[in-house]
C-alpha cells in the first residue's frame, strides 16, 4: 500500500523559478526513503508539498489517498510530522513542553492557542522522550542541550503526534558526525519498530547508503535516480550531483568519494 503518492507534481514560484518539474513517486507504507541531491535540487520543496507547507502548481500529492490541499490540511498535519534542520524548538521552554507541542493537532482551537494539555498528553510526551533517551532532560530548558540532544527533542515532538509519516528535512546538517550517526539510527529504528513511513532529505551520500531502504536522487527539480543503496553507483552519483556547465565540481567530487 502506498502511503504517499506524488503525481506529476510541479512547483513554480511567483518569481518564475520552477523548483519541481513533474515529479512522480510512490512511497510505500512503513518504508525508509532518503531523498538525495545537491542544494537547489528541489528536495525541501518536495517535502513541503507532502505536509502542505507548499501547494503544487500542477499535479497532486496524496497521503493515504487524501489529497494534500487547504481543505485537508488539519487532517494531513495530524498524520504527518516534521523534523527540521534547525530543530525549531522554543529555546526558553522546557524540553517536555516543546515535545507537548506535537500534541497541538489533537486539541481544539482554544486548547491549541492556550497550550491546554491533558494528562494523557503528558504521558505521551514522556513516552516519546524515553524513546529518544532524554527522560532525564524533561524539565531542562531546550537551549541548554547540545545540538544532537535538541534534534532528539525534535524527533520526540514528532513521535508525540502519533504520526503515520515522519518527514525529516536535512536533520543532521547542523550536527557532528557522531550525532549524525545517532540521529539517523534513531530514525531508522522508529521506522522499523513502529512501521512509521520515514522520508529524509540528505546531502550525505555515506549516510544515505547506510540507512536508506530506497534512495530517490534529484537534480534541478527532477528525479534522476530511484533505487536501492546498492544501485547507487558512481555513474548514478554523477547524474545526481553534476551541475550543468560546471566541470570542476567539489560537490560531485565529495559524492564520488563515497561511491
């Protein structure tokens, strides 16, 4: 069964820039997919279409058969959780309060505005913190944590939504290699244990090859590779990372180092 269906999705911004050029993809329920590509390839725009932060200029995106649009936005947001590159935590709030914001989609409008949470919400938040190994940091201020710990809070917040899908947009871009490894392993464990569909945008070829079940390679708004890590050959990496008209490309050289 396909959880995410992307059908001829195009995104053109008001300035005329076409970020996506007819994307077609079916992402299966419970799978771990990495979207790989250079900056400007359209990876972030694609994820933003999946959770309704952007709407396609043409084509459609569906989650569990429901089209992602203005009418379905609240339902989609309750099913789809986001993990961000810059964590998107409220620094002055405690860790557990940041995690509780993942429950806002389950509350009434009034409850959302005034941060009114029930006891069951607190139980869900503590359970999520236990999953990411931060039970002892529940009442610490978010800005007192390391980068890796802050990203764990972001993942706990996503888990607190009880989502069917987790979208992670460059979740390790701000982290050191050890923390990056831990975050990717944690996301993979969540996918395998909970059956949550996980889609991760990455630059790092080595992490994509080690953790992904499937890799979708993008370049200039198009899908140029779709296969397993074993199929990600040096030639495939050239197709993903080569920039038109640039012979000496550091991004390509770095990518090929992991082929």
